[in-house]
C-alpha cells in the first residue's frame, strides 16, 4: 500500500521537484504539466494512486498490470518505461496541489525548459499531457489534440489528454488510445 500523508505533510512538498525520468535511449517523452503534491512526496512520476496515467499505460500496452494490485506508478514501473525508451518530464518542475495554480508565465517558461530538454536528450516523439497547458505554454490557443504541425527540434510533437481525474470526460480507454499513438510513432512496440 502506498504511504499515507496528512494534508499538512503533503503541503510541505509544495515547490518540491521530481527528477526527470530519462535514459540514454529515450524515444518517447511524456510531458506532464507539473508534479502534484503526492507525486513530490513519493518522488515517483504520477505516483498518486488516484491518477489514471498508470492504468492508461497498462491499457495501451506500455506497462503490465501491477502484480501486487496496488494502484499508482512504482519505481519498478519507471524502470520498465526507461527500458522501453520512454521518459517523463514536466513543463513546470515544481509541485503544486493543482495545475491551475500555475501562472501563464510559468507555463510559457516551461516551453523553454522542454525545448532545452529535447535538444539535450533527442527523443523521437514528445507527448504533452494536456491541451489547455499546451495552448498556453506554446501560445497556440486553437491547437487541437493529436499530432501537431510544428516540431520541437527534430522530435514530433503530440498533445494527448491529461490523465488527471479532473479531466472527467476522458476514460482510461480513451487515454490509452491517445497514449498508444505517440508510442507507435516513436517505434515502441505495444503489449508484452
């Protein structure tokens, strides 16, 4: 079972950072908006058991179901993703309780941060998790989800739905379908 934290304990992680998950052969990078407080407390990307990122990755064929049945990402999941050429970063590196606490300036600065990350690590595909954050950070107010016309460096750029439970009109199945597309584009085999 994941550790339990009081509200005060979680608040103590406000502003904390979670290191990027990136390996030498990264092909696909999922880009979150910023870490939540639970993620910062656990130091595991998408570590909050309520987040739908892990179930969507399982349904997409990027991860196996958890053997122990415990929800939320684990260090073993992160190692599996790295071994498959999948990395994770965030537009804004520091934790807040909710992404809507971030300012336009912070999201715009996140674009520069992401561009530098892509130049350094050279993934084939970048998938930003969240159309609203993408529209603000990239100053593309009319952008639609899916493959974008512009690239970041040499990397193809996708915008896919955010897995937060606040994004209630998306299901695990629709998230999985959206996450599988950039994975295929990056040359990552799905399943097994």
